[in-house]
């Protein structure tokens, strides 16, 4: 049987939040499927490790520090891609931070930080990604929102609000590009719980770890989830790959839930 064709062969992709979790898994998968990948993250060393893993597997990748909440940082990253590779074909707006506080206990500075990374970061990615894709003939943008942008969770005010806003922002951008006649598709994935290092940085997870150990903490947070477990980052990455590929050539302004039915109820 002939080998399956590389689904994004010859494409140039920029992935944010690529140092770990969904971003790293996506960067590695896109590269394995033939793309040249720029792995970006505020954690420059982590992004470099992801790029090194791609090269060690025979793929093409570079890494760059990117603060998604900073417009100048976006301009520099997108400009570097255009100058080095001549185009930007795939942009994955994945970078995000978690936050767990109820409305009445949310300091304004924390709210603004969550919005700056989770929402402003996507806005700036769309803004500068669309501009360069218009110059170079089109492309695909995939935004990572969350099931929490559909299904509210008590104690996660800023996170839920930011991820809900990402959904609407992506729809607006998709309609604007379609109306302008751009060859740019913009879609969104909505992961449910995903087993990533983000969880381990949360206060309640640290408290569970003190009492139950790391494995016990993971068992606790996954209790009651659809399917009885969280997704692995690679499972979300495969959904992103589909939307980024020509297999999804007529999918635009859409949302793909990767949550084992969490948002179905």
C-alpha cells in the first residue's frame, strides 16, 4: 500500500504556544505532515526544544520567542516568516493561559492579563496573519478556543469569557475575509479537558498533588469527564491538522469541538 500523502507538504506554518501541550503536539504533527514550522512561545527555550525535536525527526523547523500580547512581537515574528520563507500558509493561534477565580475574587489586573494573552493574542495573530496571507495568496488560520467558551464553569470567569470571545472573533474575521474575496479560511477548535502542563500550574492542582500525588491529582481532575479521561494533546493536534489541510477546503467560520461530547449537553 502506498504511503499516505503528506497533508500539508510545502506549507509554512507558525504555531504559538509551541513549547508544550497542544502547541508542541501541533507543531510536531504539522512538520511530520510536510510543513516547515516556526515554533513560537514566550518560553523561547521551550520553543527551541520543540523545533529541535522536529529537526531530529527529519522535519524542517525554526523557533522564535513571541509574546502574543505584544503587537511589535507579532509584527517581528510574521515578518521573519515572510522574509525567510516567502509566505505564511498556516497560522495556529494556540497560546493561552488558565485562570481560576470567581467573579467577585478576580482582580482587574488578572482579568486584563488573561484577556491580553487569550483574546488580544488571537486578535493580533488574526490581524497580522491575514495581512501577510493577503500578500502571499491566502492561507488558513486555526484558533484554539475551549469548551469553556461554550459551557460555563463556576470559578473560571476570565478564562471562560476570553475563550467565548475568541469564538466570535474568529467568526467575524472569517466573514470579513470571505467578503473581501481572500483565499483565507478561519476556523476554531474547542478542546475539552486536555492533559497538558497548564493544569499542573493551577493552585487547586498543586493542592491535590500535595494530598494525592501527581497521578492522584490527574485522576481527580478527570473524574466525571466524558469518556472518563482528558484528551491527549495529539488528539487535538489532529483536529487542527484537518482544519489546516485541503481536506477542509470548504470549512470556514466553523467550530470543531474536541471534547468527547462535553458541550453536546
